[in-house]
């Protein structure tokens, strides 16, 4: 019988990757294994997620530039979720990422909000509103997926995404 490998550390729940019917992942294939964490709906989620993401991408040997871009992008996406959306039903934000051939695909899922995420118009004097413009400038591509219980914003860093939405 398989054991569940969930762990909870410092308010971060780490869930094991679940291979889809189209994808098989063996434990020895950790380089391409997806990773999912759930973080509490709180400002501390940004730093906690950055630490876990950066450590994981470094361990996988992802290019330093791509790791730095992923760190910035995930920070912006979680900050946007906290500011403009609601938590998932369990009071959390879900962050999922995978690496394939040096390309990092990140997904940040929340409970959705009243507006669709889109970059704000350029403004020299605005004190906020640059988050998705930063994401757009660093990501090779990005998108928004509306779901029954919320929404997911996903960027691909370091190259084109394998997903086509």
C-alpha cells in the first residue's frame, strides 16, 4: 500500500505529484516531477513559496536566470491573488510547478475574483498595478484559466510552454 507523502512545515503543505494518465513519473525521475504546495491565504505565503520554489529549482539544476525569473513571477502572482481574489475553499492558495527541458511552468490557483487578471496600463505615477506587466515581461508566455472553483494564472519561464490553452 502506498503511503501519502504530504508534509506540513511552517504553514506550507507539500503534496506529492500525481501522474496523469498521459504522464508517468517514476520516483527516480525527480527532474521532471511536478511539485504542488498549498500555502495559507496570508502575506507570508509569498516568502514561503519563494523559498520552496527556489530550493526545488536549484536542486533540479535549472538555469540561475530562470530560477530568478520564477522567483519574481511567483511573488507577483501570489501578491495579486491576495489583493484581487479570494482564497480557495480551504483558505489556501495552490502553487504548482514543473520543469521540462529547462522550461519552468508555474500555476498559481486561487478562488477567483470579480475581474479577469490582465496587465494594467503603463503609468509612471501609479503606486501599484505593475505585477502582471512584470509577469508578462519575464514569462515566455502566460495565461489565465477560469475554473469552476476559482482561477489559475500560469506563466512559462525559460522557453515556450508545453500547454496550449
